[in-house]
């Protein structure tokens, strides 16, 4: 149990230059911090951030959410608490979708409380997560977003993310090397084939080539994998984020309009042509019929990931399990608002035989919490972005340090 001696919140800046909430907690064992990330492609069913909507920061200030942190902390004051008890109090006070205090306030506070509890127990954060979740430590395979589209970029590609996945790496260190080498080869290929302006990077460090066709983008990426010499060791993952190209029962992508069955055929062609092992949000967040049809037809071949579909929400996960809509949870703490609720969501997924992938957000910070979370949860998968931009590389570097601390005894991968 930990007693919170002092809780302070402040407005800090995320990787897109927008404000977010940082929480600082002082305990008898030391000082810890937690910072809330923020998304660009946000599901309608996510827990809600609170923004100021005033002149400062073009309306995106978070001083209201900052002022809400002491109000939440007051409910914890003077009590001997662990993270789970504290999170239950925070969640109940914040209400449905964290609307009363804001998910940016609750997430930052919950992360800081987790660190305080770990510090009090004398445990590294990843071992603490393993302890509270009851899961074995495992180093995750990184999913690296190296070509950006959708709401993350302005190159014209509707598909939001094309990722490389070093499935045959023997360790996280080797996986990082493979990703970095392929990323640099991809950059040179883009410059040669399209031009220097297409080698600019977007929110998550991936390139923004002036390509408006998914097949062309995948051909470019697959060529870079081959040029780097990793065609037998690396696969491709797609985050379609299809809610962003869904318009009145039709999907508009690559200059064409599709109903659900037509889009399934398109995805099937992509899987046949390229080494795709995972597709995230292939349909709009509430298009359950087509999710179900897609999973029935293609789920035996690839991993089907729910992000906007599930928003790390236990109720939506239960529904997706029952209706067989997908088989992998994309886990984002700020979608549900507390670490404990995110762990509850992961347990539901694991119990159903699903995979779990811990994920960053497009608006990230130097906080490396998700690195410890993925290792401690033992899920074997993590979305980290490209090996570029400090807020992304901080997560890679934290995992490299964790792997070094654990040594050869720790397993790597999700299978």
C-alpha cells in the first residue's frame, strides 16, 4: 500500500505541440510522474478528454483537466491505497467515459499512481505490471508504422498505417535493428522513386510518400523489405482506420467506392499479393456486420485487430467476443482512462483466446509507460511507430534497457 503525500498536475506539451496533462506524485519513497497521450484518429466510443476551448493553444489547452486532478486526488488523500483501489475510486468519480474529470486527467493520474505503487513495493514498473496482472514477463514484437496516411498524414493515402513486423527476430534488440535498417532503406527508395519531399515524416515518424493508392504503397514497402534483405524475416501489418474513409454505407478508398463485401475482396487481394499478417479496423467502428463477415472469411489467415471497434472498453470487447468480430485487442490506456480498467480489458481478451497489442497514440510524449506495460503484460506485441522522433525512440530504448536487465531468461514474441 502507498500513501500519496502530494499530488500536483501541470500542462505540458505532447509530440504534436499540443498541451496534455502531466501528474507528479510525491511519496515517502520518492517522486514519480505520469503523462497522458492523445490520439488523432479517435473512436467515438473512447473515454473523453477535456479541453479548454479558449484562445490559448488554439482552444486545445488542458487547464480545466489540470485543475481536476487535485479534485480527484482529494478522494485518495490520507488513504493507504494500491493502484487497483485508487483506480476504482478515480473511475467511479469520473463517471461514464470519464466525462466529469476528463480521460486526460484520469490517465495521467492513474499512470503516476501505478509508478508510485511500484516504487513503494520496490519493483521495476514492468515487474509490477506483471505482478498485478498475473502475467509472465515477455518482450514484445514491435509493429513499426513506417508509411503514414489517413489522419496521421497528408500524402493522399486513405489507409492510415503500413507497418513492418520483424516476426523472425530472436530478440527485441535484433527486431529494433531490423526495423531501423529497413526504415533507412525505405527512405532511400522513396527519395529515388518519388522525391525528397516524400521522405518527410508524419506524427508517428513514418514517411508520407505522395502515393494515393494502397497497392503502390505496399509495393514500395515490400520492395524496401526485400532490399534490406529481410523478406523471409519481416511481415507487413495494416491499420486501415476505416472509419475515416466511410461515407453513408460506402467506403471510399483508392479513388473507388465499395460496399462491405467489395472492400473485403480488396483486402483479400492485398493479403494474396503481399505478406500481410495483421489488419486493424478494416471497417468503421460500428459496422459490425462487415467486421463479422470479414473475420469469417479472412480471420483464419491473419490477425484481425479492433481499435476504434473496441476502444479498450470491456463492454464492447464482450460484444465483439460474442459476435466473433475480431481476435485481437489494441490496448490504449487513455481510451478507457485508467491502467486497471485497461488491464481488465486485456484479461477479457486473453480469456477469450485473443491476442493483445499495447499501443502508443499519435500525440505521444517522453513517457515510456507503454513499454513497461507491454513487457509486464506479456502480450508479445506493441505498436511503437517508426524508429524516428524522440517520443517514439524513447519507447524502443526503454524496451532495450528492460531486455538487457532481464537477460537471456526473458522470452521474446507473441507465439
